[in-house]
């Protein structure tokens, strides 16, 4: 790893702004939106579906910054993002960010109607594939299970080209409230 934990809300907001026109795959063959737009869409979906959980909204906003921090590490991007934000945003946000990949693995095994984007389907294998029955049971017992699955479902919904979502700066007060907790 060649990055430091994010020291401030300003540093996080600058990093997120830098994610404009940065893609989940270096050759842009992955999902059809850049990392910033994807995070904004995911946060918006979570705010609509779970209006009282600002930590979840912020986890959605930052969950894929690991693609920016360590390009090309599909299996580790959740962990990289969680490590970068934990000191600033707290253990629950970091944990939800880290759990977005296990939640994909869970849904791949538990939801027969799951529709992954082509890029998410491609990366599922390098991320461990669908969970085994014992992994599924352990994940369902996790105290953050429901929020992690909500984040993952929003992740799958936040890959649309062209929707109108709130600008990054509109999230600053929410990020600051979460950081101040």
C-alpha cells in the first residue's frame, strides 16, 4: 500500500473529487460510470432507501475509493478503502465498506434473482466466488448484515449512465457529521 489514512473531511472530499474520470478498471472496460459518479449514485440510493442511516450513506459514497488508491486490486479494493477511511469516519463505516465485497459473494449464493453488472460478475471469481453454506450462515449472523446487503444492492443499482444526483459538495455536511461522531 502506498497511501495514508485520510486525515480530514477536506482530504476525503478532495480524494473523491479526484475520482472523477477514474474508473474501476484502468482500461475503462469495467462499469460504465467513473468512481465518483458511482459513489454519488450509491449514496443517493441509500439515502432514499435508508434515510436515517448517515453512516450507511457515507459508506456508499466512499466504498470504491480503493480502486483509486490501489488500481487493479479487485479483491482488495474494499479493504483498501476501509483502511483509508476508518480513522476519519469510524469503525462502522469502514466495516460496511469492507463488507461490500463479502455481501456480493453472499448475494451471489443466496439470491437466485441477483443481476450483477458484467464487471461485477467478472470480478466475483477473484473475490472468492459465491459463499459456501457455512460462510453464508456466518455472514447472516453478522450484526451489520442488513446494512452490508443494503450497501451491496445500492452498489448494483448505482451503475447507470446519466442520472441526476446531488453534487459531491452536497455530501460535505453529512460526511462531517459522520466524522464528528
